C-alpha cells in the first residue's frame, strides 16, 4: 500500500502540481484547501506525512501544526511547511509550532520529493524502533506475570526465564548496579550517556516489578541474576 501524503494549500495550482508530482512518484495523495479542513482530514485519514502552506483561510499552517501535535497519535507525523515567508523569525515560528522542515517558496518539486523521502524513511525507522521497544516491554512484563503465577516452576527455571528476558545491556547495567555505581560511572564503563543508562535502569525496574534501585539489587541477588 503506498504511503499517504496530505497536501494543504489554498492555491489550487500549487495543490495540483504537488499532488500530481507526488502521485507520479508513487504516493497516495489527499488534499485540503485550508487548515480547518486539513485538521479533519488528518484525524480521519491518518496520513504518513503532511505538506502545508502557512497563509490560509480559517486556520493558518502554524496553528494547524500545533493542533496536530497536541494529539498523541500524531506527534511523530512528519510535517513540511511551505511558504513565501523567509524571515528568520517566521522560520523560528514554524519550528516552534512543531514542523520538521521549513521549505521556502518558490521551490523545486524534485527538492520537495527528496525531503519527503528523507522524512518518511526517518519516520518509519523511528516508528519501527518504538513498536519494537513497546513490544519488548510488553513481553518482559508478561513474562514476569507468568513467572509469578506459576508457583510450580522451580527457582532455577524461573531465574532462567527472567534472564532470557533481559538484554545484554540490561544484564551489564544490573551487574554494575550491584556494585553501587552511579549512572555516570556506569556510563563511563559501558560508553553510554547517563540518560541512556537511566533508561536501562527503568527497564530493569519494570521487568522485575521492583520500585527502586535498592529493591532491584536485592531482587537480583536473591534470584541469582548477578554473579
């Protein structure tokens, strides 16, 4: 199924030229002639990317992007703003509203298509990683619930299942945690940023259903998750 692009512009000629070019490039294109109509189409059609003008009746492009970004399901929607306004402050307003790219008019359709390809590729990678991370979290949580509910399993089998749910990085972080290292110290040893280390710690807390680091360390030692 071709990726769907929403083109928003109150100028019919601009809409048609962009739409025709993108359809020839293999995309499915839907169109709106003002921000209010575009907002409804985003909610109804869930496009993969939006290209929008700024100066439009009823709702301008800045407000359209802000309204779209307020909805959680569209926070990652790639957005390109098209406009004849090229002043620095106006570009800043565009990025503050939440656009991914600000393309001044006049522009070449080939350049617009290249920008769209780049944003769509990046968006698909981000969404794929998000889905994988979300599924991994669900799998880990379900495994813990299964372990707690299967009292007939022996402790070695339970420990083995829990270890299998931990990634290599999580096991490394867990081992260092038992030595009382800080995020910065663990990051130095593992060549990670403190923020990334904190994400691994949070994942470990979730998978072991513990509420803090001290409890996590006790859990790990009790169940033989660390040497």
